[in-house]
């Protein structure tokens, strides 16, 4: 019976693969439920990798799987997928737990790990994250062929997390960015299940000791301690090393799933950043600080190699371009982690009847206390900093902005019912001062980077103006600016404060303490904690720029001026739109109105409508008020800034050229000139300078007649072009008359041209016959009216034609005779 048992799994897998192409999803899921219930783990082991790949897709993106990122609630298959993958009772998680009870391992190629992790491993440096402990085996040669051996739960979560960043070949017109997709909802469901804000993590169906992840053993001395992260040892490792028995605390057996899920999400979603950021993290100052921490906190022997991580800079070349969907999922993670951390109430520690709980809080409570600072802070800071510096200057940046604002406002996710009062009047409670100062760079450094983006953005656009208003509104909350200022003052205190403390290393500073806890075992030195935070993320050699310093204040003044300029531009566009609407009539279809296409405002669309311009005014006005509150600007200072702007940027400036310098090949825009164009303050007088006969066919022209008259005029010009040039070159009255009919009256207008286009422009200014005006509906209507008027006067078609030609000739004769006088006037 052994042989059939061994052949059964491959036969089962072959049948499942065949059914995947023929059966609908509902029937396949029903079959899988029966297989998971009936077959033992030994036989399910071989179909597990295929099943995970068929659900989430392959890691290289070739196999799309169930397309969770495109599956929406409107789809018929949505409920089927959600039921199958449900973390509480879904068949997929039942399979995971069934395999977890055994010692099965599944391999992931190292090449699919995030760039920084892969670079460290390929250089022989074990990453600091506990996920990689005891899962890598270094062969004697060929480090690029390394695999990561994961247990079933880790393997499932890795593929679940990696599905978000896998490049997908979506059908045209479809992209995964909706917050109601199956993937987004599943992430939210898994977070709520494994990181519950209320209650404890539900136990897994299998209580066998083999179902829990063993604590990572100490590193081998053959592997360097030099890594790139600043995470402390795993919480599970902390509990196992410090508790007499793991089995004595069942919660410690279950928290590994919560920790694994979070670490997998953070490592896969946030552990990507640019090469320059990676080089910064590899600086000697950061490595020295990390080594000091590990030497002081670890009792294990350490023999660091020299120089640690050398050569890694040549290995890491991963380009990182997060999508909007990626950022939205990260924001979901940030919001849930705040709610999870804030669910730790002070009375949970102080009112416990057991004395043992005062010294040893439960693993879940310990996890809530340090989850944000220890697991997320550093990587999220690097992630946001990269997005701020590389995201396009358009409205899609809103997703990144809201992720940042969600992280720096944890008080929004406390679960407490706030008093119904406006957001700008809602005071930030004093208990959040520690959080603000332990995350100082999240407030100050990213605010500075946002300022650099804002001054280069078209603030006339209502969506961009809204983003500036959102940031100003958040930072203007009462107490927040004072908390940030206190944090900066503590960071700038003399360095000798640190030398009187026990060496603790420059690490994320919340180890052993909670910013929500009312009971503190040791008096916290906030000076040390603020310095630790800044040095851990920026290095000891960082040049810190104060948010409320002179330099940044000047940048804020500059932004205020740009906001005022944008308000003026919005007003001009609004007035121009109103004038255009007032002049609109039925005859404009015949082009009796303005047809000048070169008068549109640069940097804003006229079709945005008055409603968008009203919103722009409202957002910019409120942003100015909030900025004045943050930086303590008086109304007099604001009025002076705007009045200075008004004296130098009057309404006539929109007709002036942008600020330029004369270069070797012509005019070159300066930074000021670029901002003037972006905000619609000035623009180049752009007109069509090519062949007038080849202009795009207008809506008020007949396409058939334009093409017909072009052929006729081309034949005439080709045959009589030399004679036309000869006649137009004569200085007498006949030459002037020919120039009136055969040349463009605007050809003598002097405009600035680029050096490369001058030669082509000269070629198109030869005298020629142009019949294109006859193809205009306006001209056709006018001729039709003249023929009707001639018929009323008893003129025939031929007589009317002769009268019209005679009238046109007389009009040209008069215009030629009096052209000089008209020019002088």
C-alpha cells in the first residue's frame, strides 16, 4: 500500500491543475474544501505551494492567480474568494494550520526578497529581522542560489504580502487601486483578526507544540552582526528567554502569528528604498551606533568583521516605484496599528489582581506597547521619505500624504468618542507629547520635504491646494506645534547629557515603556530618547534643520507668497472664464467669437469651472490662516508679504515673459520662471508659426472643403509661385496690393524663436494663394446671405458672384491705400 500512497499526491495535483482550466471557481473551491478535510497533511503538503500560487499568483507575476487586486464586490466570485480565504474559518487557513502541525518547510528564492535584505544576504550579512533567523543556509559557493525555508504560515503570509508588489499585466483600462478590492478587504480582515483591538488573538485549531514557531537561536559567530535595520530582538525571543516555561503561558504560543504577520507585511511592503538611502544606512556612523547597542544589550559573543557589509553598495541596484494601491494598503496598516496599540489601556497593567502580572505583562500587551515604534517607525520613515522625493508632482500624491498624516496623528485612532468640535479646535492631549518627540523626524523632516514639493506644485489646481491645506490644518492643531518645538529643544541640548546615562545604544527608544502607560518603572530621559530617535534614522553626523528655525521660516514665507500668487492667478482665471461665458452665443459656433487659441492660461484648465476655483480660494485662504497659526505670524506680517507681492506682481505681469537668462542658444528658464509658469503668473506668447495651410482643421471649418481648397491652392502656387514672388517684391502700389492678398498679415510680427526653428520658418513665408478662409462656416454663411440678398434684388448667381468679387477687390484696394495711415494710428 506504500506505493499507491506515494503516487496519490502527484495524481491529486495533476487533477487539480486540470480542473483549474475547466471548472468554475465555485466548483473548484468546493472540491478543495473536501480535499482539505479528507486528505492527511502528508498528501496535502505537495499541493500547498501550487494552491498558494494559484490564489496569489507567481512571484514573478507571470501567473495572475485569482487577481485579488482586480476582484471587486460587484463580481460574482467575490464572496467565494472571501469565504475561502477567511482567516477565522476559511478552508485555506485550515490547510495552513493542518500543515503547521507538521515540520514542513517551503522555499522562497532570496532573489524575491526586498532589495536591501537581498543585498545583505548576498554579502554574507544576516538581516536583523527575526524572520530570517535559522532559515538561511550559506553554501560554500553560489550565494545567489540561496533559498529561504519558511513554515506553512510564513509561506502563506509571504505570498499574501508579496501579491501587492508583484508586477501584474492588467487588462487595458484596469488597474488595482480601489479600496473595495478583494485584496484590500482581505488585508483589513487579517489585520483585525491577528491584531485585535479588543480581546486576544484567537487560538489556532492545532494546539500541538509543533504548531508554534520556535524562537530564533543566537546568531552564529561566522555571520556578522552588521545589518541595515535597527529592530530589537523578536518579542517572542524575549518571552522565551525570560520566562521559565513557554508552555506555561498559552498566549505566548499564539502571539507568534501576530508577530509573523506584521513582520512579513513590514518587510515586504516597506523594506524597499532607493540606492542613496541604502548608502546612507550603510554609513559608518550608523553602523557604529548599532554595534554599540548590540554590544551593550547582548550577552552573546560578537566578533564583527571589518569592514561590515563592504561591497554591498555595488550589489543593491533595486529601483523602487510604489504604486498608489501600494500606498493605500500601507495607510490601512498604519491606521490599524495605531488602533491596535492604542487599545492598551493604563488600567490593564495597574488593576490586575496578580502581582506576577505587574512584572510580566501578557505577550499581547507587550506587543501592543512597542508595535509602532519597534516594528514600523524606521521603515515607514524611509518609505515615506522616498515617496516624498520621487513621487510625481500631481494629485496622486494625496495617497502618500494621507498615509503620513495618519501616522503622525495616532490620537485619531484611540477609539474614544471625541467631543463634536471642529478639527482645528481639537487640542492634542498632553499624553501624546512622548509619541510626538519620539517620532520627531516624522513631523519635522517630512514637513520640510513637503515644503519643497509644495513650492513646485501648481496650487491653482484645487486638488493640489487641498493637500497644502490638509498639512497646514493638521500641524495647526493646538498643542502640536508646542510639542514639536519642545522636542527640537531637547534634541539640541548638549551632548554631555548622554554620557551620564547607561549605554543603551541609538535604537528606537520605546523598549520597556509605553507612551500610553501611566506607570513608569524608570524615570525616562526624554533628551536621550529624542537623540536616540534622530541618530537611529539619520546617523550621528546628521545636520538637523529646525522646523521652527530661521531657514525653514524663510521657506514658509516663500510658500505663503506662492499661495498668494496662486490666489491671484485663480482670480484672473475666474474673471476670464466669466468673460468668456458672457460672450458665448449661438454665433460662436460660426467662430464669430474669439478663436485665439494662444490666450489660455498656463498651469490651470479653463474647463475646471467656477466651482473648482471657489474651492481653490477656500483651501488657500484656510491654508494661509493655519500657517500663520503654526509659525506665529501676525496679520500685519501676512499683509506685508501679500502687499509686497501685489506691488511686484500686478495683473499686467501675466503678459510678460517668465524670468529667463540669455544662454548660448537662446533664453533659459530660471527656477523663478518655472514657478511663474506653473502658477500661471507669466507665460510665453506661444503662437502657431508653421505653415498656415497645414494647421489642424478647426471645429468651425469644413474638413472636406479645407482639403479640397488646399489641393487647388497648392497647384496654383506650384505653377505661379515665381510670378507671385516677383509681383510681391515690387515697391510700387501693385506690389503692395499683391502682398495684401498673397501674404500673411501676421508674418511681420516679431516673436522670439528657438534657434533650431528659424530656418524652417523662413521657408514657409513665401507669397502664395490661400483659399482656406473659404472653408470656414462663417464665410460660407456670409456668402450664402449675400447670394440670398442678391436674389432679393433680382441678381442671378453669376451677377452676384461678380458683385462679390468686385466688392472683395475694392475692399483690398482701400485697405492697401490706407494701410500706412492705419499703421500710424
